[in-house]
C-alpha cells in the first residue's frame, strides 16, 4: 500500500489500532482519530517506533466540522486520501429496549451512523474529484442478526450496512467503492471489555453480555484477530472492489466471492 493514505477513525485502541498498525506495515501512511488524547499519543508512539508513518488527530466523529478539518489536514500533508475506515464505535446501552435510556440509545445512532456519514461526506469531497477511493464501514454480526437487549448497537450497525449499500450504488460511476466489513467477534476492543464485566458489575445486562461473549469464545465462535486484520488490509488494498455495496465477513473465502461476483456480472 505504498504511496497510499488511510484514515482510521477510532484508531487509538482496540481493532482500530490493530488495523492502523497492519495498514502501516503494509506501507500506507496512516492517520488515526479519536477523543482520548492519551490513547492516541500512546498508539502513535508505539507505531512510530515500529517504523510506521502515523499521525493522530483528536476529533469526535459526530462533529462534521472536526471531521472536515481532519480531511483538510490529511490533504495538506499528503495530497491524497485513498481509504477511509469508519471504525469508531459507541457500544451503546444494554438492557430491555422498553426501558432503555433514550438519550444513550440516540447517542449510539449518532456515533455509529451519523459519524460514519459525516466522515464519508468529508472524505468524498476529495475522493470523488480524485476519481478513486475506498470507504470501509465496520459492521457486526449484531447488525446482520438480531441482538436483543443491545438494540442501540444492533440497529446502528444494521443502518450502517444499508448506508454502505445505498452509497455504493450512488457512487458506482465515480471510482469510489463502499464496503461493509464484519470482522466477526474478536478477542479485542469492546468484546474484550465486555468479558471483563463478568464478576465486576452489578448490572445484570452487562453481566449477561459478558457471559455470552465468554461462551462464544469458549465454543470457538471467535474470529482470530489476525484473520480480521488481514481481511481488512485486503479490502483497503482494493482486492474486493468488485464487491462494492456488499457485506464482507472476515472469515469469507474472499477469492471465491470475488470470482463469483465477476462471473455473475459478465
Ligand atoms: N471487537 C469486536 O469483537 C467487534 C466485533 C464486530 C464488529 N466490531 C466493530 O469494530 C469496530 C471497532 O470496535 P472495537 O471493539 O475495537 O471498539 P473499541 O475498543 O471500543 O474502540 C472504539 C474506538 O472508537 C473511538 N470512539 C468512540 N466514540 C468516538 C467518537 N464519538 N468519536 C471518535 N472516536 C470515537 C474510541 O476512541 P476514544 O474513546 O478515544 O474516542 C476507540 O478508539 C467497531 O465499529 C465495532 O462495531 C468489533
């Protein structure tokens, strides 16, 4: 990915950090954003020490002006933006939807749906004129299947998946592709945090989520981090551009899906 520039939102920790590191190792110049300055600084120091060209910027994804400024800065430094990875996430409140705190629920939609939208708009302002670009929206099994008692997260990821699909159709003749990427359930980030709730919370719903994650891990349902990261790098490199608009899962046989798609569009 030499000579390409990538923006990973929420790149300071969890999966975003692992994606940023792998993209940097693949040769990309990487920009990461988030709200917590200390986390961003620590990640920047670590990646820089590993020889990765990385820069962090504090920006809340719900702040359209801040995300425009991020893209402006990237353009000033590198003159290009090849890939946007919409990774930042709010896991949202858990518990019966009948009683869920509406403001917390709505905040999740803002971070997980409006955030990727305003960031995509900022990126598209430079990608469309350039005639190329890739937007990769992180989705989840929670947005593909039902996820009762975690509807804020589930609904937001389902909406993001539809946003990718519609945006991809609108951008078909522009050279810009949009994919939904489901990394699977990974022992990292919010899933790892979730498992820590067990035995450490009075909230039965957080405890329930944590137990569910531990059960999934112990039954072998997790996707290895390395698999999730390698597939993301392939998408960022453009291997799966032909799948624009679709959901790609980390554990898919990507080459088979690409061949099928090429064959069906002939
Ligand atoms: N972990 C899994 O098993 C799993 C499974 C399926 C899908 N995913 C998806 O993978 C992506 C990464 O998840 P993760 O598990 O790595 O989550 P995570 O560890 O909780 O990291 C979330 C990141 O988002 C940033 N963030 C949160 N709110 C933000 C805001 N308003 N503005 C800017 N940045 C914000 C956080 O940084 P700050 O706090 O500094 O802002 C952090 O860097 C998500 O889209 C998630 O849905 C994860």
